[in-house]
C-alpha cells in the first residue's frame, strides 16, 4: 500500500491530525456463518486496490439553442467497493473462500466450483490493517479499514518460470441498506 498524506484545509481554530499510512500488516477475514471462521493473515497481502462501486447519477439539461432552461441532476450513490487483493503466498483455504471451490486439508486438494451452475460463495467481512508511520520510520499506531458483506469472484493468477506464484483475489463488498460501505478505526496496537 502506498504512503498516504492528508493535505486538508480547515478553519484557523480547528486542530488537524494527519496520519501517514503505509504497509499492509494484517488482513482479517471473518466468514458470515453460524460458527464464523476467522482467518488472520500476517505478511501475506502485498497490495489492496479499492475502488468505489457506484450507481451513477444523471445530469440532463433542457437546452434550447444557446440557452439552458433547466437541469435535472441526481447525485452518484456509493453502493459498496470492489477490492483486489494481491497475495505474496498461496493459502488454499483463502483461495477456496474467494474462488468458491473446496479445499480438503486431509488430501491437500483443491477443486474449483463446477462450471455451468451458479456458485454459492460464503459471505465474509474484511479488515485491512495498515501502519501509521512516524518521521523516523517507526510505527506510531495502526488503522483498521473494514469492508462488510464481501463476496469473492473467480481467481486470476499467472505462473512464470523463475517467478513466484502471485494470486490476485477479486471481491466485492456490498453492504445492506443503511450500512456504511467503509469504516476505519485508529488503533494504538494490533488486536490479538
């Protein structure tokens, strides 16, 4: 994850706190099942690309020759986020959760979802933890980004001779009506 610097302007009497963020230090995946499974992945995600998924508004003008008579305009509405996680190592259980297939630990065998039928994937919540850095390079704290109601998509990956296998995991976060599409929280230390 790239280093972020907030450059905001406020009124003279307001105190502004800036957070310099870098590095993905942990990714937690909590399944939405009767007995949830919690995967806490440390030092495996090398990149998280997050893009807003929106219902785009309209901007219609009533124009007659060189005169605008009226405008009908509606706002864009955020419906969730599309997230691409790039891993540096392969974890079969996570690949199965995202891809929709099954992994059997005893046989160490993965079977992708069958083609030609709808795949019922397990929903999960995703937490991405990044470091807050100080000017000397030390870690001052952490920020936890939360995306709810996530569902995986079929995997993308490439294999090249002489290079490490790097799976790209696409998922979409689509919260329910009234839920926030993203939350973040400042932490002094990582939760146990």
